[in-house]
């Protein structure tokens, strides 16, 4: 009698399933939940214990830690549902929840990989120049991930994605046409960042404007002029114009003109190249390379020399200081040699005509 009762108890249906099927469902759910939790525990312990010195290991550890227990529990619950019969509508709801949750987790993992890539790239850089631009690129990549996730979810829900994409394409063309100027500056900023024709801190000349680059933004670049005012260039203007970048110079070329009076004896004139060369070669504050000095022309009021040398420094201020020192030493040497510099003068010759 007891066996009959027990048998009939296990055979009684509850919401379309007998009791032992619910028991199988519960066992599968508990086992899978334990397996998932234990697997996460082992992986976290393995990575934390032995591989934390590697950046990529920290990334995977962070990815695993961000996947919380409710996600594992729901997966175990969904798999265990195969042991029982549930209404079709309820099955679809659980399936949509699972798909949405998985896509959401994949997007979050994508965010983590993007952040890891940005941190790794910025860490390798010696300065923080262009950091804002890099982070903006990362934000754009994250936004693209969300767009793809939304398209996939809509496709699963039965929305005609092809028509939607076509509509988005037409709308995108219209928006792009309306925002043509802004988008042009945006892509120009990417071009400046990737090609690096200049960087923050460089002294540049664009047309008749010049100054030091202070900030390279998404739409514009700000330059501090020598007079103190701020000049704002659109990025499109900078990528389409000829930019003279003095920040990348390894050396400065000095081209000096020296003029002495016509009364200078030829013997002293022959000494001038040796005097200039000796002064330049003695300069030791920075490396200075002598190139040439030649007597080049008979001027209206002077005998002209061309002196050329190179000051090997990227600093314009340092070049000016060295150039000043060299010119003062040349002036002092000319005074010691009694060589007189020329300046605009007029000589009047008077002739007396004799009377016959």
C-alpha cells in the first residue's frame, strides 16, 4: 500500500511535470551552480597566485571577477530547464533574457579590453600628449560596440535589420552632409594625432601666424602667439595648409653678413675668415659646426662677407644666446685687429678747377 502511495505521489503532475522531473531539474541546477562557482574560484586563485605579474593576466582576472554570481546561476537555471516542460512563451522569455544578458556581458568585456589597450598604450608613451584624443577614440569604439549589440538584439527580436540599416545609412548620409564641417575637423584631428606633423609644445608657423601649440582638440588646435594672444585654428585648416614646425629642429643655421669699410687693408681682409672660424670653433656651450666664410661682394659702402655656421640645439632661445655670444666675440676681435665695420656713408670728392 505504501509503495502504491509513493508511486502515485511521484507520478502526480504539477504544472505539466511530475515530481521526479522537478527533482532532476533541482539537481542539475545545484550541480551546475556549484561547478560554475568552483571553476571561477579555481581560475581566480590560479591567476591571482602565479600570474599577476603579467598585465594580460590581470585583465583576464578582472574580466572573470566582473562576471557576478547571478549570471552563472541564471545559466545553470536555463540549462536545468531542459529537464522539465514549461510553456513556450515562458521558454522564449527565458531565452531572450539569456541572450540579452550574454550580449551585455560581451559588450562589458569589450569595454574592459578597450580600457586595457588604452592603459597599455598610454603607459608606453613617455608623456601624456594626445591622451584626450586616445580616450575619445576609445569612447567611439565603445559606442560602436553598443550599436552592434543593439542591432543583434533587434535582429533576435524579429526586427527587419536590413531595412533598419538601410534607413540608418540614408539618415547617416544626411547627418554627415549636415555636419560636414564638424566631421572634417574630427577626421583632421585623427590625422594630426596619427601622422604627428606637430605636437603640443612645438613652435609652428602657419601662413602669417606663429606660436607654440598648447592643445590639440577634436575640432580645433590652440596656439599661443609670441604676443601672448591665443590663436584657434580649425584642424581642417592645419591639415590643408603648409605648416612650418620648428619644434622638430635638430639644429639652427646662422647666416651672418659682415661688412667692413673700403679702407680696410687687403692683408687684414684675408685674416677675417680665420678670425671668424677660430671664434666659432672655440664655442663650447653647445656644439657649433663651422661651415664657411667668404668675401662675396663689393657693396655700395662696404666690403661684404658671408658667414655660415650651425648651432646644434632644438631650442630657439639657446640658439639666440649662442649666436649673440659669437657675434659679440667677432666684434671684439675686429676691434682688437683694428678692423672697422661699415655703415651707410657718402663720400664727396671735391675737385678744384684751375683758371687759365
